[in-house]
């Protein structure tokens, strides 16, 4: 049996599958540290920004921030290990101590 690990899209859309957070305070802190505030405020990103360490997704506003998990899933990583990877990244790069219950899988598709 084959399992598809990514989304099917057409040229006018973009899909995402991340482990991350939708906490507005954490997202704003990450945007500031990634120096992406101007891009967010200008609206030219259409709800998708790929930072140095974090992906930011939404529509007119950013609703989710996290790490893409496609490659980790292909390597056989489980959710708990990916979640720990995200927690470590937040602690090391952004000085954010996030709780387990504030991390989830987020997914969707944006029309571009």
C-alpha cells in the first residue's frame, strides 16, 4: 500500500503541513526575531512566509507558525519526536518555552 505524504496542488495554490503553534504572542515574537514584520504588514506575502527557521501561514494575517514535517515523516519520524524538535528550536533560537498542549499539527491550502 502506498501512502501519500504531501498535498496535491495546482499552480495557483500552496499547501502546508506543519508542527507548530497558533499562539499569537509566540508568532509575533518569532516574526520579530526573524525580522519579517515589514513583510507581514505589507501583505505581499499572501499568508505565507518562509523564515530562516520557521514557516508562517495564514491569509491576511499569520495564524500558524511551525516547521514543515514532510521530510521528517518521509524519514519515519513520529509526531512526538517532531514536536520535541520544534520545542527545542523555539527554546534555542527564540527563547520561547512552549508547553506541549500549545503545539499541534496545522495544515491547509492557500489560494495564491
